[in-house]
C-alpha cells in the first residue's frame, strides 16, 4: 500500500474502503472549489484535532507553493505555519515559523500547475474565508490574523 494511502487511512481510522489510487495521485486540472474546500476542511480539522496551538501564536499563514515530484510533474499545494508575530506592513513575519504542525502540508491537495497561479490564489482566498466563517470556533482559527499567499508573493488577509 502506498504511503499516501496509509496516510489517508490514518486520517479516517483505517475504516474506509480502498479508494482509487489513481484518483488520489492525479493533480486536479481545474480549481474545483467544492472539492478543494472539502480537502482543505478535512486537513484543517485534522490538524486542529491533533495539535495544540500555543497561546503565543497570533497569526497563521497558509502558504501556496509548487511541489515537483520525481517525474518532474509539478502541482500547487498548501502548507500551514503559525507565528508569534504579525506585521501588516511587512509579509516577512510569515518567515518566522514558531508553530509547525506535524501535518504541515495538505498532501491531499494537488492542483495542476497548468492552472493559472492567479486562479489558484483567488480560489484559496475564497475557500479559506468560507472555512474561517464556517469553522470559526476551532482553536486554529482563534488567532487574530490569518493570511494566504505564495512564498515569493504578497500575502492576502483572510482574517
């Protein structure tokens, strides 16, 4: 069984039927907002249930980045860090990784790099704003500041 399937089964307690592994491994060719939202929601809830956010973390950043596999196929994915500091005027605060969850990367989210990066960013902003409203009571979202953006780009404020 592949590592990805083992990870998936660990998320669901191993009680799920074996999914189609090709469907899990193939990056999404379009930004399917409901599917992306479901994947990100499950990941956030998993992190929230298995991690304790330290009290001194005031900001979270969801970093969109481009991963490249061993076959040189690239896709966009998402990672999460927390910081003890936040500066609305200087996005470098997100380089201070004071909280790194064990499941830092949303491994189940794989968006084809053929999707324009602007569409990926806009879609992730929309998804995270909706999830912030829907899941506002979870400990992860009790921080004062939440942003999303690409590693080398400007961050967009979600909260």
